[in-house]
C-alpha cells in the first residue's frame, strides 16, 4: 500500500507483487494494457509508471497498437 488505501469509491488501491518478485501493476502498464491515474497522495511509483506508460505508447504495445 501507499498512503491512501481506498479511493472515494471504496476501491482498494494496492501494489501487487508475485512471489517471483514481478511487480504486477508495472507489468500491466509496461505491456500497454493500462492507463495511469496517479492520486496526489499515492506517488511511491508514479515516476516508474509514467516511464513505462510513455514507453508502451511510443512502442505501440497493447492498447496503443497502431
């Protein structure tokens, strides 16, 4: 978790890691299957997510296929 555990709609805001160390949130963004929404208080991985998001878009991965 980061600072805020739930959003205003009571949705859980969590970071998920697999037992092999895979960072699930980052992997989904890296493969181009997620938009990022950064809440003002939950910024722990904001820079990483932005980098992965931009890379996925620039390289036409996932949702960003041309």
